[in-house]
């Protein structure tokens, strides 16, 4: 009897292990439903998520972000060294990697891919070299990441070694090299027809580009010669379908026409929860929605009490519950909690009308008396970090009224909003804005958004010497543990000085049909199909 | 006749030119900046300047217009801001989808609308008349958006009869020649694709056809009613002709003129007004493309697209005028 039970138990254990460790199945077509079509497929020149989504699967960069974080791991470069002064990066490249057109991946391809974005092309090839054609347009990411001020020259010292000489120490440099714009393309394919490369992309990634029907679908097929044999690609084909209307996209998922549905309506997420054929894939977004002040004018510039009063007056939990519809978390710091450098000691400003009134009185405006009507700029479009700027504006205005501050909502067409905001006009008091992180580096939030002393194009023109110094230190320190401490200090300064009120980090929830396995959302928003398979 | 048509075609030129001026300057009067929208939150002044310079947006408006006109004379509609593609290639890729949809929708509305209108007119004040005119009223006032979703829920999700969105199922291969899928599948003898393409077009076309159907039905009814009161109809009836002959041979042809005008105009409306239908059914046509261009301030697309649509509109009007003469020989071209 005991023997029988033993055999039975062993069988059960085996069965369980069998299902848990089910080997990924090869083949199949996955249809991914998304809200819009790609603009172009040349990673150096794109700026939108729908374009990067395809690039993520066709191209690869020297360094990779890990599966669900922005920690770095070797990519097309198998290793790298940094010189003691932090200005020279030497990358050793992977050998035996081939582009989809059959040409070999080597140091010259790296020099070509990155070098073509430089304004002043200080590049050296190892082989016979290539004449990089003039830029068709501005490589927007390259420019906005200030890469021309960072990279001095790029050199291929042998077939599989590339050296980057930097003009200045720039700690986030390595993380930048993992971003889409730094993807490596096939020089041969590019040179064949530079103007059409964005419609015929050729990289080293797990999937090859096959076909593009504008506004309808992009089809990728498996790259059978993919260099990394340890995992995928498993899928034979991935089809990215554009279905602009959120509800229709969700209905298509229910009907089985697509297997993954990007950006569903929050109301549909509840329906998805109840559907036994659908599972939800979640990832806290690497983003922040905030409300800031016009720091170029009084009273905002120097009245800290007033800034604090507003921070206490806003019921941010209510915004997350009702307007984000639960798909988000109230922010305490301007960087998301998943990012290194996050300061857990910051308590955040709770919703507290009494405190708000007290601060308002200390600011010199007891019960709001003496403070003229202020303007509250609210965003006209939904963004990943803020689903409905106008609704949030209305809620904020109501909250402010409770403490005696009367705020008028102002909104413009999105382009005008962005443009006028940067000009910090006199008729702007408070403004909503936000950010989605690029590379997982705190510098990409804290310096880019709030260090007004660094440049006049920083959206929040807050001028604080201590904060500015910390940002500079952060860039110049290469050791990550030390940098984390610097940013924690900076977050404390941020909390004390309230240059902006952080509202929320949104959570990304995408429903998928049950057979979709190992699909993970990445904090950067990139969509990777490499290890995905269908049960 | 030929001289008339030629003259009409020549008149197109100043019309289009005038339109291009209006569109061009109106675009530059509306707020918004494509460079700003391209870069979003991350724009730096330097990057914005670079982009504006590359796109030629920092030149004075009249210089930009001059460049546009020069390109136009060379038959070039320019290059789109966002997708960096020749505008006419983009038009070529999307226009067939819209025309295909509009033609099928128009076919449905002509057949349905005229049948409803004729029956209503011949049985004025009957239950059927009231019902069909009530239907027409509902058809005009029903939001396309809502109707489309209801159709989807009912015919796709619950019954599973029709595909929900798109032009072709995933997995169905079709070699495109003209980009008219129905035509292409016939040309290449691909019957599976033909069936699939037709299956896909039914629901969007039907949704799109509701408003024109209603309008055509009402137009046919009132026009028929007027004709049916004429003396020659009485004569025809007195001659002892059958009801069928009276209605279809004597009345209908005379009643058709205002209906044809309506149909012509409706076709234009279908072409330009398919935005909602195209958005709901993920139909990759011109409407959605133009709408996105307006939102993104893609000046090149808006200019090129409107010019193209305007030409189509003018051609349709011309066709309608010519059709008059065919239907009613009494109308002579002056």
C-alpha cells in the first residue's frame, strides 16, 4: 500500500513539475492589437512608442535592459570596460552575429549606426570604411539626450572592439546605449537605399521585418539564425495590428482576433478580470505625472509656504481612484519606486485641509485672502502618466476652492500647450505635465525635469543651487551606489522645497488571451516578443 | 458635350488653386507646431529649431507656399512630416480602401434607399410609409459610432458571423496590385481572399450607408410623390398600364434627377466623412489618415490630401451633371 502511495506521489510530483517547467512551444502566429501604426522603423529617427515597439524586435543595441527592469546586461557587446577617468568606454562585441540580410555584425556596423547621428562625425572605421550619407532629418532622441555634447569620437580598433571617447564624464551614458536610438543597423541595407531604410529595417534582432500594410498591420517573422540559442524566438510570426478604437480592440481580444490588447479602457479591465479566457499582464509604469509652478514669477518663486499649502490641499488619492480608475499609485517621489535611488524615507504630502490652511496663512494669504485668481494649466490629451488632464484639473480646482484658493482651468491644443509652457508665460501659475522614463536612470527624471539651472529648456524652471550641484555630482560619479545616495539626497531637497507636486505613477495593464506565455511588460514601455510563446 | 466637359475640367484649375490658398493659410493660422508635437515633453529649443529648419517651417509662410506651388506644378505633393514618405504614395496606399468602402456603402444605400422611397411614395400614408420614414429618421440620427459597436457586439462577438475589424484576416495572403482588395483578389484569382475581403466589408459598409440610405429614401419619396401627381401619370394610368409600368417606366425616370444629385453629393460625403467608420472598424483609409494628420499638424498631408479630395469632389460633381443629360434628354448642355 505504502509503495502504491509512493508511486502515486512521485507521479503527481512529476506531473506538477512537468506543467510548471513546460518547455516553450515553437511556432504559431501571435497577433498584437495596438492603438496606432508605426511612423517609421529607423530607430535613430523615431520618437513614438508604436515605432519603437517594432524596432525592439528587429534591432538590438550594445547593452540590453533586463527583462522587467532597466538594469543593464550585455547585448551585442559581450563586455565593456570604462577607463578610470570615466571618459573612455571600450566595448568588446559578440562574434558570429549576422544581420538579417546575411552581412556580419562587427565594429564598423556600430561606428556606422551611432556615427550617423553625430553632427560632427568624428568616426574611424576598422575595415575599408563607409561614407555615411548626410542626415535626412534631425535624429531627435540623439539631440534631446544631448549626445553631441557627450560623445567626442567613435573608433573601431579591431573587428570586434569599439571605443567611445567622451567629451565629459556622463554616468548615464551606458544606460543611454541601451535605448532604441542606439540600436545597431545593417550598414549594407542602409546604404542600398538610405531614404527607404525606415520602411525596410534590417537588424540583428530575434524577428525579421516582412511586410507593412500602412495603418493596418506590420508582420515580423522569426529570425531562425538568431545568435542567442538559449531562449527564443519561439513564435513563427508576429502581427502588429492597428485598431485605433480602444473598445473595439478589446472586443477583438474577446473574440480571439488578437491575443494581446494594448491600452484597454479602464472599464474594460474590469470586464477582462471576469473573463476566464483572458489574463492581465501588469507592470508599474516608469513615469510620473506632476503639477508644477511657474517658478519665474512670484509668489511661486519664493513662497515655499504657498507651494506646500497647495501640496496639502490636493486629494491625490481621489484622483488615482477615480480618474486613473485605480490604474496607478499616488506618488511620493518624482521617480517611480522601482527605480534605484528611490528615497523610501520621504513620507509624501498627505491630503490635509487643516495643514493646507495653516500653510496658506503662513504664506501670507489667510483663507486665500489676497491671492488673486490663479490659472491651472491642464493637459488637453491623455498621456501614459495622466489619463485625463482636464478632469484632474477640475478636481484640483475644486480641492483648492476648499481652502479658499480660486483657480481657473486653462487649456490649449497640445502643441501650443507644450510650446507656451516652455516659455513660462505670465498667465501661467500652475501647470500639469509628466514624463515617461527613457533609460531607467534617475538623472533622466530628476535633472531633465527639475534642474532649471542646467538649461532654459527644462520644463520646470526651478532654480536651486543645492539641487543643481547634486545633479552635476550625479552625472560625474560613475559608481552606482554613490549615485544612488546623491539622488536620495536630491529627493529630500525636492520634498522640502516642493518645486512640483508629484501626483501619480500610472500602472500599465494589458489583457492577453490565456495561451500567451512569458509576455512581460517592460518599464520603458518596450514590447519584446523574443521569449513569448503560445500554449 | 465634349467641349463642355473640357471646359469644366479647365475650371477645376482656379478652383483647386483657390482652395490650396485657403487650406494653406488656414493651416498656418491654426495654432500648433508639428515640431513641438513630434518631440512631445522632451523637446529642447535646439532640437525644435533643428527640426523646423529641416522641414522648412522657419521660412516665411508665403515662401513656404511658393515652394509648395512649385512642387505642385511638378506634380509633387511633397513629403509627409511624420512618416517621411511622398504624399502621393501615402494617398495611393489608403485611397483604394476608402473608395472600396464608399462604393459598397453607396450601392447599399442606393438600392435600399430607392426601394424604400418608391414603396413609401406609392403607398403614401400607409403603415409601411410611416415605418420606412421613421426608419429613415432613425437612420439619419443614429450615431455611427454606437451603431458600429452594436453591430460588432451582435454579429461578431455573439453570433460570430462576420469579422470585427480590418480589411483582411490575419493569415489570408493577397498579392496587391491596385490595393482594391476585392479587385485584386479577382485579378489574381484568389477566391479565399475575395470571400474574406467581402466578408470584412459588409459591416463597415452597412454602418456607413445608414445616413445616405435615409437621405436617399426621403428624397426618392418626395420626388416620386411630386411626379405621381403629374398629368402624364394620370394619362398613363388611364391608358390602362400596369402599376409597375407606370411607376418604373413613367414616374421613376422623371423622379430620379434630384435623387441623382443627392447620390452624387452623398458619395462625396462618404469619401470624406468615413472617418468615424474607418476608426471604429480599423479600416486603413483616407479619413483616419487625414484626421491623424490634423491632430499631428502634418501640413504636407493635410495640403496634399485636401487637394486630392477636392479634385475627386469636383470630378464627381461633373459626373453628376453629365448624368443629368443621360437620364433626362430634355436637359441640354448650354
